[in-house]
C-alpha cells in the first residue's frame, strides 16, 4: 500500500510541475535589445588601409517565429535575398548629429539567417552577433542605429550603440542589459 501512495504522489508531483509552466507569449513583431559592441581596428596587409571591425551583439524575440532568411535552400542566391538587418552610422560634430552617407558600393545592411526553433516553441529567440567591416575613419565620435524586419515585413524597435570615440578599441556594454537570458 505504501508503494501505491508513493506512485500516486510522484504522478501528482509531475502533473503539478508540468501544469505550472506556461509558454511565454510575445507579439508578432520582432523586438531587439542591444547588449554590447566590440571595436577592433586592423590594417589591410596588401594596401595598408585601416579597417574598423564592429561586432554588435543584440537579443531578438519574434513572437510568431517567422524571422530569418533560409540560406540553406538550394534556391538561395545571396545577391537576390532580401535584407532583414538595417543599420545606419551617425557621427557627432560640434554637438550636432549627422547621418553618414556611405558611397554606393558600401552597404552595411545584411541578412540574418533563419534558425529552426528548439522544441515546440512558436517564437524565435536568439542572441545575434553582426560583424561589420567599416573601411572609413572619421575624426568624430560615431554610433550605430539598427533594426530588423521579419518575413512579414514587421519592423522591430530601433536600438543604438553608445557613442564610440575615435581611436577606441574594446567593448562597450549596455549596463541596463547586463543579464543575457
């Protein structure tokens, strides 16, 4: 009789714990949260030009999970794929903020690939690292503003990096978002 009571208690405990968890509900439009930016300066070996590498880390959540470009498809052609990551560079000159206009052959926008959700989740949740190569040097502080679009063209909120002083290398972290969940 004691074993029967323990089995019933065990089954009741399993039912109690599995019924307590509810899958989170997120809106259908993506939401992004800037985490940090890492700045690395380098010199091209062939030409000797200074190149700035910016690695931008941000978290993304898309409630209906329709985010990302399927780059594994046999029909995928990089030059024809629609971008889903959009970014602008701003600089600060004498207290005024200006949008930097890149030459036509430089495009920092890009493609974030599709990743299959884990488990039975309907949502898309990831930590994204965008690696940018910027072949210009400005004598002013700069910052990036960026957003993403899902496959239904729902636009996310816009996030920005902190101002980056000329010559800075290292990491700048958003102290409001220290915990990466």
